[in-house]
């Protein structure tokens, strides 16, 4: 059931350009550490000088809306052929789902 929700979320987010109906369960991972996920996102976004002043506001707003400590977190790690960000010119991407 969770896999269906994850795939439906991807399809809704990227429709009509991409179809994730054939995404495999091994492309998704449950993340057990909110701290690790936040650190990973912060690390990627900190490449921009504008992120630091925004960081605490961003996480506060997200937490206010979805209560991060109560979420199950999943990541999507597709192979390059399935990744909508796997095209030339994309340096990095990350995909996290907070349920």
C-alpha cells in the first residue's frame, strides 16, 4: 500500500512528463533518522549562500504543517534511466517523502 502511495505521489508530481508506474520497490528506502534527512537536505542546499538565512524558517514552516517528528520518511533513488533529474545539466537531486 505504501509503495502505491509513493508511486502515485511521483506520478501526480511529474505528470504528464514522466510515468512512474513501473518504479520498483527497491528504488524506495525508508529513512529512519529525521536528523540524517534534514542534514542531507541542508548539506545540499547550503551550496547556495541564500539558504543559511532561510534554513530555520524553512524547517519551522514544514514542521508546523506536517509535524516532522510524526512522519515516516522515504527516499526515492532511481537508476539514471528512470530519474527525471538524470538528464544532462543536473548536478544532483534528492527525493524525500514525508508521510
